[in-house]
């Protein structure tokens, strides 16, 4: 073994490179300095790769390939170092061994690259990862905003239930006690009057509970929406509200309405609430209600127009909040949940509801998003 090592480093069989041929000093030093510079760089690059592999060892997809690159570059640098040394010490046998090692490591690196290339190409690039991160952040932000909105709604509902159920409940209990006393004293007329008051309070509470239930239903998942003809929804609504409309002497005019992507049950509730509001908050004249539609590039727009009391400008921003009521509502009974429910339904459909200015009465504008197939569907 020692003889082999001695032979490996033996230079007696070869002349120094300066003595091979006719070397001009400048020519020779260009070779020497260039090889030394390359060897130095090829020594630093593997150190940088090694440090990177160590620091990022838990995150690297293909760490072995990086180590092979480091070995390949280092072995290349060693051959350049030997090339510079040979000008003075002709260790050609060492040079041959290092070149063999470099060849083996180089081809091992090539084979490794070929094997991992398909998997490496499947890895997401930095731009794609940033896009995915932005999408995830956007989803998280939406979820956070939805959670905050739900918390606000829950707090509002707690206040609504406490206030709007407690008052009529207390009134009903008080009237029931009076009715009991009237019965005990034999005053059946007074007892009947007090029981009528109890029934009115109970009906008020029942209507309030129904509205809370409707608002809760509007929170259901509406991801599986389908095309719905609003003409059909309004026909069902008119049948449902016929007694209310006839009692108020209301006249309803419905124009040609589009098809939208939605939930028929929620849309029926939406338009029923708006029409019932138009009747409830009517002016001295008989209610006149018009429902018409148009569209733009982004939306199908439906307007519900009435000749009622209208909504004061100061109340238009808050009128869709739970328990909010217009300042001119007067003594008309109501929970303030109806328009909040309408806004919730429109949000579930990806649209929006707003109050437009009107010379008299109220104009509710409903904006439903268009889908790529809407134009052809509505043109049919």
C-alpha cells in the first residue's frame, strides 16, 4: 500500500510543465493563476452548498442531489489545483486519480438529476407558491371577517331576543293576571278584553320567533344554487300574499323578470318581506307596488318600488342592520329583522341590496351577479 502511495506521488518519470515545450512566462502564469482562481472558487461553492444543506436540512426536497453537486464541484476544483501544481511538481498520477474521481462523481450527479427531474418539475415554483399563499390568506381573511360578522350578529340577536320577547311576554303575563282577577270578580267582559290583549302579545311573539327562524334559515349553505325564474317566484309570492294585498287594497305590477342563480325558498322569502313591508309602511293612499328589472354587464338588477312612507336619508345606511327601523315607522309594529333578513339572503346569493332615492315611497334595488350562462338562459 505504501509503495502504491509512493508511486502515486512519484514525479521522477515526468518533467515539470514549465519544462514541457516553450512556455512564455506570461502564458504560463495565466494558466497557473486561472487554475488557482478556479480551484478557490470551486472550494468555496461546496462550502456554501454544505452550509445551506445543513441549515435547510428539514426543508429540502432532494438533499442528496445537492451534496452530489457539492462533491462534483469540489472534485472539479481539485483537478484545477493539480493543474497549477504540475507546473512545478509533475504529479500526473495524482491528476489521473482525481480526474477518475471527478468523472465518477460527475456521472453520478447526471444520473441523480435525470432520476429526480420529473419530481422536481412537479414542485411548485416560488411565484406559484406566493399565489397559493395569497389565496390562502384571502380565504383566511374572509373566514375571519365572516366569524366577526357572525359574532356581531349573535350579539345583536341576543339583544333582540332579550328586548323583543321580554316586553310582550311581560305584557302578556300582566294582562293574564288582570284577566284572572276579572274572572274571579265575575267581570267577564273585562276578562275577555284582557285575554284579547294577551292573544295580541302572543301573536307578536310568534311572529318574532318566525322571523328569527327565517333569518337562521337564510344562513344555510347555498353553494348548490340553480337557475331560478323570478317570474315563477313572484307568482308563488302573489298567491301567498293575496289575502294581505286584498285587505290593504294594494295593486302590484310585475314586469318581465330574469332568471338568476339562486335558492327558490330564500328568494320567495326575500320578495315576500319587501312586499309585506311596502304594505305595512304604506302612506294614506292604497299601496301601489311595481317590480321591474334591467341588467348591466355584471348584474341582473331588480327594483321593488312602492308609494309608501319612504325611508329617511339618515336611516338608509343602517336600515339593513338587525333591529334597525326607520325613524318614520311610527307605531307600526315590527321587529326590525325583515330587511336584515333580505340583506342576508342577497349576500348568500353573492349579490347586494340597497335603497335608492325616490321622489315618493321607497325603491329597493337588488343586484344579482351574472353567470357566464345567464345571457343565453335569459334570452331563451
